[in-house]
């Protein structure tokens, strides 16, 4: 989607400037071209040389460079771009943009441009929540500047809260959204809450199938990935219902959590959630339950053989939600937990279950996925397979939520995210 697009990336002075390098790498992977303007403060965090190597282009810093002015004036810099991205955007540059200053190359380009501008703020939590910064952001929003983030999280200054720059993958998703919408700047939905007004259903964790009142059949699912997806969808503005089996992870903030034990209870809770725009089935649902769970604890009997467990199939929640009809969500996403032939099995699973996308992940013990912090996934759609790099489960969740937002908000949904 970004092939041939020209991004002018303005890198200002914050600790998050190092993430600008990953952003350039990702944009170039998407076949966009990137040209950088680096402020003096930005140059304290990243070198012009590293940005030049990554962009394979000259890095522009000096407002009064005679060569630059003859080769490439500051007006031309912004004219040659499809989009201006300020990442990281410090409190200082936001204030200078809001005030209409043109006291260095970055602010001059920003004042002179007629192109869309996306800012990814990054600063200390108190600086972000300060009334001055919030007023500046409000002013800039009213002028059509788009914002992505900041995210909540632990910060370099040992504080916690909003202020962390959005991850490069999230910024790329926001750039794609901006460059593919035809709406004028002031009519675009805010990028940081593109799922506002949409309903999402997420299943997470394992199910427990009772053998008797004290024993059960279950699996190793930790719920980390499913819970992170519910949190990411809520962060993008969706009204999220999370149906969760028994897990040790905390309920995500701002999400309606329905706690269940068995697969049958999970299905009933999913159906009770009503019509949703997107369903993500990340739960590791037990495929089988006891045909007849014992109503009292099964006792050992001296000399007799261990009891045989007669199993019966559980309902398939993903397949049920994927059935065509007026209640079907616009997008149904399943997971494929595989220990071998990952992609081939997942492609087959997408067709068999009738869902739109499958997130395939390797759960062989060597991968460390179950209970681990990181995940290597492949996104399987009708159009093909996207191999994602190994990411934290939070970043997989955010990237998936971004792809979902893009799919649900684009003009021609059938072509999204592929
Ligand atoms: N799933 C579900 N209900 C079930 C079983 C699975 O909703 N009874 C969903 C999971 O949440 C996941 C997807 O189906 O999104 C695939 O789960 P997986 O365990 O990989 O597949 P299975 O259907 O169990 O197939 P297999 O025999 O390959 O394990």
C-alpha cells in the first residue's frame, strides 16, 4: 500500500529518536521512500550518518545551507512528499508548531507544507499531561494535524504513564491509514482511536473441561496474547468484550471481561455478546470434553483398572462465529496453534473454519510461545501470507489491532491489510 509513497520524516530530540531508525527500515520494507529532516536536538540522539544510510538519501538539517537551498529549498522538501511525519514529536516541537514558529528547518517545513502531517508524540508523562502541551495538541488537531499515540508504559525517566512514542509498526499502520483515506484532514477519524464506535469480541486463555468436581482437562495457554489483543483493540477505541478462560494475567483496562471455564460456557458467552464488527478467537479451546463428567469425585478402587475417560467433541467457537449470516462479524480472526507444518496447516484451517484471517503461531516447546513473552506469527488472509518478525506479544497485538482497524475503516474493506 505504501509502494512509491514519499515520506518526509522529521526527527526531533527525544530518547525515542532511536525508534525512528526502525520506522525508516519498516517504511522502506513497504517500498516507501523516506527523506529525513533532523533537528539539532535530534542529532544528539541519532547521527545524520545512520539516517542517511537507512534512507539512502541526504539528511537535511541546516536551514541556511547554500547547497541545500539551491538543490532543495525547504518549500520543495515538503512539496516532494506525500506525507510529513514527526517522530518523535517532542513537547518543544509541538509548541513551536502550535505557535507557528519557523526558527529551524523542521518548523519551517512544517509551516510551509500543504501536505498531511502525522505527529507521534514522545515525552515525559508530566510534560504530555501538562495543560500547555494538551492545549497545543488541541490547537494542532483543529488544524488537521493527525496524532498517533503516545502509548502508556514504563519510560526512560523511570515514570509510568502516557508518553511513550507509538511503536514503529503502529506508526506505519497510521501512515497507511492516512495515505489511503480520501477524506480531507478535518473529517478523518482520529488515528489514535480508529475503532471508536466498533464492537470487538476476543476469546482468550484455555478452557477447563470437568472430569469430576475436582479434576479437569486443560492446556498451557496463558491468555497473554488474547488479553493483549483485547487491550490493543480497546486502546484503538473499540468497545471490547473479552471472554476468558481461567488465566493468571490481569484483566485489561477498559474492557468488559466475561470469565468462563468450559468451551460450552465460552460459546454461550460469545453468542450473548451480540453483534460485533470483529471477533478474534485467541483462546486455546479444549477440543474434547468428558462425554459424561462424573458428578462426584472419581475414587480409586484397589485392584481395579484406572478409569477410561470417554470424550466427546466440544463446539467449535471460531467455526460457529464464522458461519455466514446477518450476525456474522465483518471480520473473523482465528489463531492456529501448530507444532509442525505451521503455514500449510494454518492455510487449510482458514478454509475449514470459514474465518477471514488466521494468525499462525508455532507452539512447539522449542518456540517458547506458550507462557512466553514473545511470538513469531504469520498472518494468513485470502490474499496470501505475511511473515511478521518475532515481536513481544503486546506488539503482535498492536500490529494485529492496527491491521483490523485498517480493514474495518477502509473504503473498500475487501482489499484491506493484504
Ligand atoms: N477454536 C475454537 N473452538 C474450538 C477449537 C478451536 O474457537 N473448539 C479456535 C481457536 O480459538 C483458534 C482456532 O480455533 O482460533 C484454531 O485452534 P487450534 O487448536 O489450532 O485448531 P483446532 O481446531 O483444535 O484444530 P487441530 O486439530 O489442528 O488442533
